[in-house]
C-alpha cells in the first residue's frame, strides 16, 4: 500500500530535473549577449537619438569605424527612452554611458544633467563654429553644455514632373509664398487631387515650418509677433496652402517615402528626410530653397550636439571621440552618408552624390540669400520645449484641419504660450529681437 | 458549474491533521506571486503613480486639471470607450464561432487553427505597420481596387472619422481575436462532448445546445477572456497610432504624448490612473456579474 | 422474398453534407481574413525595394529579392539580441509557470477571503501603462545591480505575464472534477502527486495556452526591455522602434523576421492545446 508515503521520494521526475539542470547554467552563465558591438572595455558607449533607421545606422557606424581612432559603440534609441535612460541613470548615480548625442531639442530638457564643455569648445575653436551655433550650445545657461555635432535645415524637394504646372512668372529656384501657392493650386487642378505634401504626421516636423519658415517670413518674428495682423495673414495663407496639399499628409512623418512612391511630387521637409527620395532616380529631382515672404526668407537651422552626462564613464576616450567628430573627415563623411551638414567651416568637396549635391546647393542658396532671416529653435525652454511645439501644432490642427477662425485660435494659443513662457522667464531668440536680461513676451 | 470564485474548499482526506493554528496551504500557494509582484512593482508603482498628485509644493490637483482641460482628452476617452463597446462583442462572437467551427472537426482543422492563432505572435507595432501598408492611399487594398477597375478610396483621411474608426476596428479585430480564440479553445477542451451529444439525443437544436449547454460550461474561460481582452483593449495604442496618427486619439496614446513629447510625467501619470481606474472597474464588474450563483458541492 | 423496403430517407445525409460544406466555407472565409495580411507581410518582405514604390502594388510575387531581409539580418546586434530574446522568453516561461501554476490551483480549488482583491491585484501590471513607470523601474534595477541584464527583463516580463498565466490556468483547473482528484487521494496519493498525476494532465490545454501567451508577450514586449537594458537588448528593443522610422521595405522585413520564432513556438504548443478535444468523460 502506498498509504505511507516515503518522505524522501522526489516529487518531480528525473527528466524534469535533468532539464532544469541543463537550463540553469545556460540561464545563469550569461546575463545576456552584448548587442551594441562594444564587446571590449575601452569602447565608448554613445547613446543617441539620431540615425535609428536601419540603413542610416549602418552607414553611420561604418563612418565611425573609419574616421575615429577610438572604438565607439553607437546605440540609437527612441527619444522617450533616451530621456528616461539618462534621467534614471543620473538619479540612481550609476551612469553607464560615455556620451550622448541628439538634436538641440533632445538635449534641452537634460541641461541640468550635462557637464560643462567650455574647455573642450575652447580647444576646438579653430574649426570655426558659428556664433549662433555656439549660442545654442549654452541651452540658455551661462556655460556651454554640448559640443556641436552636425547641423541641418529644411528645403523643398521637387519632382521634375511637377515643373509642367509651374505658373508663368514663378521661378522654382527662387520661390515666393504666393507663387508657391499658385503652383500648388495649379498642380491640384491639373491632377484632380493635390500633389504637394507636408510632414504633418505625429513625428513629422511641420511645426518647424510654422516656427522657422512661415511666421518669420510673414511677420519677422516667432514669439513677439505671434498674434499680430501679419500672423493672421500667414495662417490664412497656410489654410489656403493646406487645401492644395495632400490630405494624407497627416500620416506622413518622413517625406522621402511618399515622394519616392510618387504619392506627392513637391514637399518641404528636413534635408535628411528628403534624401531617400533621390536614391533611385537622382536625375528626376530638384532641391530648391524655401520660399520668401514679405519680411524675408525665413529659414530654421537645426543643430545636433554631443554631451557628457555627470559621472559618465570613459571620459578621456569620449573626449577623444568628440574631437574626432569635429574633424573634417567625420563631418564630410556624415554629409555624404546621411545628409547632415557639417557644423564646422569647411569647403564642401565637389564629388558629392547627386542628391546631396542638390541639397547642398539649395542650402547654400537659402543661407546666402540677401533677405535670409535665420530662425533658431527655442532656446532655454528646458522641459517645456515640447509644450511650445504643441502650441504651433495646435494652431495647424485648429485652423487648417478643423477650420476654426484664425483670430480666435491665435488668441487662445497665444494665451497658452504666454503661460508657458511666464513660468520660464527667458529672453527671446532669433528671429525675435534678442535682448538678454529681458523676458520674451508673446505679442 | 462554479467559477473561479465559488469553489468550496476541497474536503480533507481522512487522516490529515485537523485544523490547528497553522498556515493554510492557500497562503503558501499564492504567496510567491504576491511577494514577487510587490518586490518588482511595489515601489515603482507608488513612485510613478504618485507623480500625478505631487507638485512642487506637495499634493496638488493641478495636473489632473490640466489633463481634463486638454482638448484631446475627452475625444480620447470617447474613442477608447467606443472601441471597447463595439469591438469586444464582435470579437467574442467571432472567436466563439471560430472555436465552434473547429470543434465541428472539418478537414485541415489543425492548419486552420494554426493560421488563426498566428496574429497572436505578431507584435502590435508590427500589426499596425502591416495594416497601414494595406490601407494607405497607395497600399494593397487600393491596389486591388485599382486592378479591379474601381477608384482608390482614401481610407485613412483625417476628415473621414467613420473610415478611420472602421480601419482601427478591423485592424484590432484581426490582431486580437486570436487571444480570445486560444482561451476559448483551451476552455472547450474541458467540456466532454457527452453533454452535447446527450442534449442532441434529447432533441435540442444546435442553437439550444450552444446556449444552454456549451456556453454555461464555458463561463470561466469566457470570464477570463473578457477581463483580459477588455484590459488590453483599453490600452490599444500602437495600431491606432500607426493607422491614424493624431487623428484618432486614444487614452494610452495621450499618455505617451504627455510623457514623451510634452515631457510632463505628472499629467501622464494622471492619465495612467484614469486607465487603471477604468480597467479595474470593468474587471470588478465582470468578476461580479459573471459569478455563477449556483454552488455545487464536491460530491 | 422481395418485400419492398421503404425508401431510404436521405435528408439527414444531405443535411450532414450541407453542414460539412458550410463549416468548410466558414473556415475558408475566416482564414482569408486572417491569412491575407500574413501573406502580404511575407510578399513584401521578399520584394525588392523598387517594386514597393510602384502603384498599383503587385499582389503576386513577381519581383522576389532577399536584399532587405539580408541587410536587416546583418544589422548590428541582431543575432545577439535574438539570443537575448530567447533567454528572456525561456526564463519568463519557467518563472511564470513556477509561480503561476500553484497560485492558479489555489484560485480554482479554495475559497478564501480576498479572492477578488487578489485577482484585481494581479491585473494591476497589465492595467497600468508602464510608460509612466519608466524612470522608477530603471532606478530600481540600477540600485539592485540587475540593470542591463536579461534577469531584469525576465523579472519584468514575469510580472507582466503572471496575470494571464494564473487566470487562464485557474479557469481550466476548474473544469477538472474534484472527485477524480479526491479519488486519487483516497487511494494514497499525496496532494502533490494527485496534482501531478491527475489534475495537471487534464489541465494541459490551459497551461499550454498560458505558455503561448507568456512566450509571445515576452517576445514582443518592447518598452520595458528598452528601459531596462542598454547593451544587452532583446530583439524588439533593438529593432522595433527603428523599424517604425525605416523605409517600408525594412518594416516588412523586420516585421517578418520578428514573427518567425513566435510562430514556431505556437506550432509546437498547438499540440498540447488541442490534445483533449472531443474526448469523453475522463
């Protein structure tokens, strides 16, 4: 009878024990395999928000390998994970990364967690960073917090097919906003549906169009002229332009795919998000500077930088890597491979790939235009940068998509903007008049 | 048939010690799960969730106010509730039909089951990307329409809320019905076919057999499937964002937006509390309503 | 003798055949809905990039090319992250089953005060979007030294999958009659043996279903794995977010490659899920 159970009888079968015995060393011996390509100590861990698409990342990694003397493990992540990782590591006091890289807007909320880099910048002064770029690196504070890495701007990509609807008197290489609108409308009427595009998707950069191109060109400012009469004109223009723009734009984050597919023929976007359109048939494309408005040719400059969080590891090697990044070889290679422009003073080579050469020409024309009006992204807003961006997106949403009256929307959003800025007490930035010490007020 | 809640305690075997002051076996069985969850989630949940009420000067309702005052909040609530109200019944009817079709033992039954369970393996981000490629203006659906001679339709246009909602509905239906299907199939395994055959012998029609024999026996599985599916449906996000961007706001999408783009973890925590509250409330309702009042003893 | 037999009534046979046909038609219709997107992923993953830029898109494989899949599989850390995902999936399966099955048994067999609160407590982790817990969670793992290891991922995934494991397995345990279990004990089995010999085999479909959910969730979970690891990422953490920004061809290639292992797991567990179908009273 088995009524009396043997207390020492095993309750699991031999097979289970064998399986567990085999599994345990496997599970405990490796806490995981390394996925960053940085197997050895002495590699600098580089956390970044840029170049996350598969091909861009591979190209950039090969550039890093070729141009830098220091081994760098490149780790691109999504911007939300970027901020959480750095904040959680900083708050726990255990920073495990060597350097971080991102756009100005990605680094601005982390200003308090970054080390000062004035000494390093002074060392690198010979490369010729421009004054505006250096101003941005201060993130609104007294000292520089990041070293400029690369810069970019926004241009318009034109499929040569669209030239057939160019209205008489409008020069594609020298557009003004009125001509651009007439062109868009002519193209829409000829095709039966709009063929102009705008990156109005959730991750699209259309807010930079309003902040850096539309409003400065019509009103001469970004914040101080937010609800002036010129701003009303600008938004009414935008409403007309939207009715000649493909409605599917609200789903477009990057314009290169819709352009390559032929879904839209003309689009404004970031230079790195347009370059893919020219990959297959480079000769079908033109890149032109943004249009000019009554107050000038407003354009925005985007700067990406590299910084060091407090307590980062491998500081000496990381600084060496940063010096390499500021070198001509690295800057030109980044332009060639990923369409981000050098941030140092350097002559561009003449043998650039067709698409890049087109963009470089457009960027140069934009910057050297006699009435060029440089607009910078917001400076010194820290964590509120996202909310200011949202104000401009709300204007677009309410005026263009929902069709609400322009004046009412601008007044309401101006109120929100004022609330955000009042809490921050920062001076204005280009293209608004810069007066350090005075507060930026919404006009 | 009792539910998870109402089983009588198993009668003790003869000869086992009578109740002394010792820890009941239940505690040993569920203690590991409680300890594990508390250790892993206790402090992060408290720290993360209290952010909704912790301002610079202590307790504040400012963030809750901001959450409610945001123009996208009420549309997000409405969209999420609408999705749940329409999606869950349709999914359950579909999943139960699929399980019953399989139970009828057609040929190629194993292949069908495998194909129907595959969407489970697809991550919701990948599912959103696939349906985007199908429904976008130059996607597969419009390619098919074009080849058949019809005009392509702009399914995902921002100014057509009906097709937007229908698109999210169809994509979610495709993605998540397998979850309910697998639970229902597992539950059907426990129902011997004798009950059904006996009912058939006594002249019950197919519908009567389904309604009076199969479904009541399936109640525990249906209860679990309802709870899990509703909680996950309240959190639908990746598919809605991939297909519609900001044009169809949903609650978790708003949470992400406040956390990531607006860099405001406090309002995001307030939204997370709203989601948690709604989920807990519906789960409690399911637990109570689907409780089987008939108590059967072990003999 | 030649007594004429009454004519055979063929109605039941016709009705039976008609029902079989209807069942097949229903199955095929549903399969069309379920399988077409899968066919499209496979088609697009193996198409050349140019063909994905045309309109109308080809619905049949006319331009087969493994270029995008090849490039995708060569990206940094793919093979390593595949290994990490497998480790995390296996570890989560073991831990979740070890902790969850006893608790499920308790839920099914015992009536105790606090059953509802216990179930609601379990559902907490699924009901709360963990994005708001990003920083505290990472801090917890940083201070305990488990940050950036697969152990961290296993821990998080187990906590996320315990609700499904416990609740699904409990609902299936309920279907196992208590009489059989008690009979086993009457015949001298300890409760543990009764469980192992009697209850567990009959509850195998539920355990199989729960294991499918556990593995698939662990395989596809991206946010938690991204927060808790830096250089030892799982496959989704390494790949999924960059997929959304990549071009269409890579999205399909990546989506296809991500699905395959989970598919294999389901193919294996399928057998246990349906092993008792149509059986009579046990």
